[in-house]
């Protein structure tokens, strides 16, 4: 469920060894013209029937839409950023949201599995928060439906921050430095769970990748991609059929797929979404 920056170059070897190059429909120059213009002029994608309902093509990601019940403000974003990096959110006062969502590691943790309170190992690694503004469900198992909803889970999880949410609110409310920040963001110094979650979500919602070379290319910069990448883009949408799952401007269909990684019967068994839906 993560958006790529540029993935097309990894298809170079495959392109060279397929009949695509011997029997190509377009020249490189033609593909540059087509794909750096209006998406309506792009070649028809090679879609399976199950991918056709509600299909949206890849393209420029754009900026996130902030919900009506939590509109954007610079003051709220600033407060959310401070809370995100504040280890006093956890019971040990040593673990912040940023401990697992490290901006130097692509807003993830770079580990096989995350570890948290008392150095306990979790069952999964930490998802990146990059582009999560565009996700319909959050966490690897989809148990949260919004960034506001999501933010409470790691705080109260005994393996992560291990903090009672009411005590977390109480601790933050005792920090004098936060009072003017809450007043600027919400109109009063009152600290409560909703305000904390709204501020963190506002900060996270603004972490998006909208300046990749792919974005520049589809917005009209015809020369920014290499020839192999242009060919890879065309193959991605057509003969390679990657577009069936990696569609929309997020390069994800925002769905959950059984890709055979449940590791049934092993110590790493993880049934994912089933644990939430029992479906």
C-alpha cells in the first residue's frame, strides 16, 4: 500500500529480453509525448476483470484533502509535529511516534519487526506514514479507518508505547510549554484525547511525496525520465500488467490481497486482515 518514487527502471532487464522491443507499438519519442500529456491520451491499460470496477489510473498524486471535522491549520500541524516527536507520550517517556516512524528511514523503522516498550519485539515492522493521507485503511491489517483513529493504537499497545490514553492526556496537560500551543491550535489551553489525535493526524497528513521525477514527467517535463524508464512505464501499464494492483496516483489499489505470506504454521504466522474481520 505504498507509493513509489520511480520504480520503472527496475524493469529494464525484462524489457530488453522481451518481444516488446522487437514488436513495439510506439517509439520512445511517441511514448514521451503520450505519457507527458493528458492521461486521457494514454494507451489503454491491460486490466483483469476484477481490477476494472472503480479503476483509477496512475498519475500526479497532488495534495491531501483534510477532513471537515479536522481542517488544516499551521498551528495544529506544528503542535502535531511536536507531539509526534515527544517521547513523553509513552509510559517510559523514552518512545515517541518518531521512534518507529523515523524520517531518516523513509518514515518507517527499517527493521524486520518493530520493538517498543522494554525492548519487546512486535509482530510486524512499522509502516511508513508517507502518503498515509491517501489511505482508506491503516495498519498492515486495516484496523484503523483514519489517521485520527490510528494514532491511539500504538500509544496504548503494551508492546509499543504501553501508555493508558487517559494518563497520556494527563501527562501532556501538565507540560506548561504545550498550553500556548493548544491555545493557538484549538482556541483554548484545554488538552484532551481528540485534540491530541487531531494534531498528530494533521502533521502526518502533510507528509506526502509529490515531487518525484515521475510527477514532473506526467506534468509535462518530457526529458526527466530515462528511455528505459519511459519504456518501463508503458510496460507497467500494459504487457507487464503491474497496473492491476498498483493503480491510482498512490500506486496502490488500497485493497488487501492474499499474496501467500501468512506463513501458516510457523512462528511468523500472521493472518492480517482476517484477525480484524474474521472473513
